[in-house]
């Protein structure tokens, strides 16, 4: 292990931000907004892993630990080494990649809105290690249900509003209009001076 250990810095979010940013990163990666169910369950898992978003450290969403071969930046807690990310969005991107490649069954369960099956598959696939107890499974499931319920309204709004095919072009058009107006204003100010 040749990690570069850095200091632990809090990068907190609330559950609305967790849900919205997970959806935005998913959309950037795969070109579509995740379903309401997928957003709700994913936010529930991240919420439970990171204390409702308040315990996100160094952009690491989901508390992703460093594999033995890793040589990048890490931070440490409880005897474990966790990946250090330059931003929460980069941490979310890594979390989505990890979930889609290693824990795909969990995402299938989440897409169907089945939190119990999603958590059971997380444990079956070793997300929390090899030696887990039934009590850990029950506590984790209860926690994810709690945070998923906190993310439910945000997930519903995001799925309804940003899942519409015309929203992306409208938002992009508004951004271009604002950029153009700002440029025109700057140009006129410069000319007037």
C-alpha cells in the first residue's frame, strides 16, 4: 500500500442536495435522469452511509474504501483508508460506477423500489465486508428506509420535472441567454469606460 494520506475534511450536504446531485451525476454519466425509485433508494443508501449527507468526508459518497493496489490520495478513520475525491460530484461518479459494476443487482432492486431486496443484495455482495450479522442487516435496512423516505419528495420532483424531454434544452437555452446577456452587458460597460 503506497497511499498518500491527507487530512479528513468535511464536505457536507443535506438530503435534498444528496438526491439532486446523485441525479445530476447519473444524468451526466448516462444521459438520462434516474427513475424516482432509483433516486430514492440510492439517496437512502448514501444518506445512511453518510449520516444524512452531513458526514461526507473528502467528497467520498458512500464511504468507498481504497483497494490494496490503490496509490492515490486517501483519508483514514477507524483503521480504514477511504478514497479522497476533489469534489462531491467526483465521489458520486465513483459511487455510481462502483454500484453499476460490482453491485448491479442492488440497482435493479432499487429501480423496482424494493429497499429490502436492495439491502439484502448489498450484504450478499459484500458491500459491508464478509462477516456481517442479521442485526447489522436489519439496522442497515431500517436506516436506508428512513433516509429514503427523507429523499422521497425530492426524488419525485426531480423525476417529474427534470425527466421531461424539454427541460434540458430549456435550462441550457436559459443558461446561454444569461451568458449572452452578461457578455453584452460587460461589452457595453467596457465600451462606456
